[in-house]
C-alpha cells in the first residue's frame, strides 16, 4: 500500500456503472461499506436548493450527508471541477444544468429503491438500506426495479424533502393504526 494511505480506506475510484457512460465516485472501506458518492452529494445539494429556493450552504450539505464540512468542501470542489456545480464562497453551492440532471437521476434511483424495499420487500429499515444501496445500484438494476414498483410519471418530483421520503412510499405516509 502506498505511503500516506490509511489501510482502512481504498482510494476513491471512478466507476463506469452502466453502458450509458454514467460514472460515479465511491469510497469503500475494508468492511465493504459504501461512503457518499458524487451523486449523493448532487442529490443533497438539489434537495437543499429546492427546499430553500437558494444556493445550498456547505454546512447544510455536510449535515444532510452526515459528513464533516471539510469532506463536503472537498467533494463540492470535485463537482465544480467536473462542471456539475458552482460554489461561491460564503454564498453556497448551485448545480449546473448537468448537475441538476444527474441529481434528478440519483433522486429517482433513490425513490425506486425506497419504494421497492418498503412496499415490495417490506423491509423495516428501508431508508438505511436504500442509502447503502444507492451508491452501487446501476441504471439497469434501477430500471428493472422500476418495472416492479410501477413508478409514477411525476418521479422524482414525488420526493418530499421535508419528510425525506418519496411521497409515493406507502410506509412513510401511512397513519398509525389505533
């Protein structure tokens, strides 16, 4: 292992996940847990922008993803280098048109995962599972899961940022039984 690299983490790798050419960055620890990907950052920035109708504050992004502000700043810099985001110091981050497209794709995949896990498989910890899986699900798998859940045309606009869930998700909006 090269000097200066912790044995607990692999290098960040750029992976072509499908034949569409869509790539994603991911970090994998030696136990196999997937860390936040570029698409997860795009999704978080997009949701904060939609909620506030303004640029997304770096601290809010870090809180949303449960990472340090330094980690958020590092990834935001990478997103900016790729032309997916624009960061203005003390004002926040906004997504470019391509960043918005990628964020909406990531959000749609997340909604598909949530709905499949909760509504089809009846997984009680569907959110935690969806967050783990979203970094490794490629477009082909998402499309196949989509046929099972019968995604609505409004997706990903069906995502309710306040509830942190797809509004088409039965489990998130069901009233508890008396």
